[in-house]
C-alpha cells in the first residue's frame, strides 16, 4: 500500500498557546489570516468540538474563490486540534490536519501536519498555501499581543 504524501511545518510564534489556538478556532480571528495571500476571507465558521465543523471561504488575489471545510476529530483547548480537510469542489480528496500548540519560552511552537494528500501536487500546493497563511497568522497574533498590552 502506498503511503499518501504529507507535509509538516513547525513554527515558533511569539504569543501564548491560548492566543494562537484562538486564531484557529474563533471565526472572527480565522477571517483575519486564512488563505495564502492578501486576498479577503469571505466567510468563516467554526464549531471547535469533536464532531463540530468548520468552513472558510476565501478569495486569492487572482480573483479565484476557495471554499474549504472539515470536521473536528480531536479538540484539546490551547493544546491540540485534529480535523478533516476538504475543498467543497473536491470532497473525495479528504485529508487530515493535526496541530499541536506547545508552550515555549518565546510563546508557542506550532507543530502542523497536513496528511493523506491525494498526490504530491496537492501537497506542494498546500505547502505554498499554508506557508503564506502562516505569515498572516504570525502578523495577526503579534497584533493581538500588542492590543493585549
């Protein structure tokens, strides 16, 4: 049996795990960073509990609209999220995202794994997308940290 492609990204974020977790689970915060570039998030919904669902619709700068959704499999506030991931246009290509939020001296180590991709091209496209989104996530949590001071 062939193992499906996956990607892992580890980032250090200068904010406590609770703030980073909130950015992943509160729709009003998700709407401020989701997507690979400066294109707008058109809608964000999240019900972060086992069996709950999320959905984010965003537009990229090329004008294309993207609609992703999934179901939460594991939810440990400020520590871990596991959810399915699918594009509304390709529901048969379901994959799995696991995120661990580990407290470190400077804030949070985010350990992100997106697994069970359909193929390497899908993985590579998601790697580009997530990398862009994480740049925006870093900027958002820095902004939230400043507001909290």
